[in-house]
C-alpha cells in the first residue's frame, strides 16, 4: 500500500521549513521596543509563530519587543524585517490554541455573519 506524500513532507525533504497557517485579523496592539516610545499598530495577520504589524513607522529589527493586543494579550518577540508601513514579528514562544483562538475567532465570526 502506497503512502500519501504531503506538501509539508516535500518542504522538509527539500530543506525548507513549512510555514504556519496565517489568519487574517483586525486587531490593534500597543508595541514597545527598548529606547523607543510606544506606538499603536494593526495586527493584520497572525500565526502561531509571528504576526504582520502595520504601522506608520519602521520598527527596529533584531530588537526585542512587547505587544499588548486588544488590551488583554501580552506577547514578546523580535522584529525580523521592517519597512515603513509594515513589519514582521517573530514571537519568542509559539501561541497555544487558546490564545490563537482568542485573537482570531472574533474576526472569523464577523466574516461568517456577512
């Protein structure tokens, strides 16, 4: 009996690490980095390992940051790329199911009701 080859198996076999699923969000976060004033950014997508932040300023790469999302979820991470208008954040720890659901579900439930 032949086994099915999954796309993730091919990615690993080719030396690429498969990306975590991204979820579209419409939540706001307060962003803080050492030596900088805090700013507000929109979290436009999120995965278990990181998020895309939209803000008017380019954030400093390779510096730690804290995100306080919707005044309730506190996360830590590092900006891995940045340009004016958007920055990629990698979280220090993978998000668990409860936190990811808390951040994503309200957006998905609004989309379903449309």
